[in-house]
C-alpha cells in the first residue's frame, strides 16, 4: 500500500511534552479555555491540530520547546499540518473503526495485537488513530480471505461529521440525573502474555462501563 500523508495531531500528552508541563496542566488549560476546543474527537478522546496547539506559544509564560517540536515532527515523517479542522481528513479511533467494520472494540484490539488490521497511522497519547481510507483499503484487501465487511452507513456518517461526543471528565454534577440502562458486561476473555495490548484495552473498556474486574492468573 502506498504511503500517505497524515495530519499532525496532538493529545494532552503531546501538548504537555511540547510545553514542558504535566499532562494535568494541559487538561487544566482546556478546562480554563486557554487551550482551544479540540479539532477532533475520536473514540471519545480530544485531539488538536499542531497549529491549534501552537497558539499557546508565547501566551503568558507558555513557550513551546523547539527541539521537542522538531522531535515530534521527525517522529511522523509523512506528517503535515492542515492548519484548519475543515481541511482535516476523516480520522478514526478504535471505536469508530469497530463500527465501520461491524465489530466490537475488543475484536479490533485483538486484530491490532495479531496484526490482522492495518497499522495505525498515528499513535497519539497512547491511542491508535487511522485515516478512514486506511481502514477501508485494508478491509477491501481482506474481504475475500477473512470475510471482512464494511458498514456503509457508518462510513457515510463519519464522512458527514457525525461522531460520538467526548467522554465525560471531572466530577459528576451534584444534582442526581437519571442514568441510562447499563449494557450487560462483555463476555469473559482469556489473554496470553503476548496479548498484553489487547488485554489492557479490554480491561479499560470494562472499567469504563462501570464494572469491576477480577483477574485470575492461569498457568
């Protein structure tokens, strides 16, 4: 597959790295409105274009480290800055990829661990991101051998800009609110030592749904 250019995208970890601060500081900048609203929400996580993050440079005592900026760019050889989110290609996280392929998040995690899906175009703040076209091209190549499907309605929704909102952060409101019915927990899964990435993602997914987890090692 031909190499394609990918946009420079930063999460809180990359912004913190760039400005020599803690990740929590970047999150506080967002809460205070110092950091602009995200240019992209993927799998419930916020991401910013490099040009958006660089607006912080020179504000107050905030200064981007030029060496770290160069190192960040060097780590993405085919990267570029669209400069405006209107020019941003369709980028998906693991949740959107799962919907496009008619699977659940745990399946996509296993495919990643076993190299049965295209390598992520970016790894931002520890989360994989793909160009939508990367996911579609990979699925088309695997359709005959692995009966991979593409859910056209999900593709159309993403191209139309329809996405799930960001995951809620911070304290819950003091006023009680009606909670939607909780989904049943996912089926138990067994992971080997070679599948630590998939195991970690499965664990995070279960905990995010409000369930507790008991880990029972087996020989």
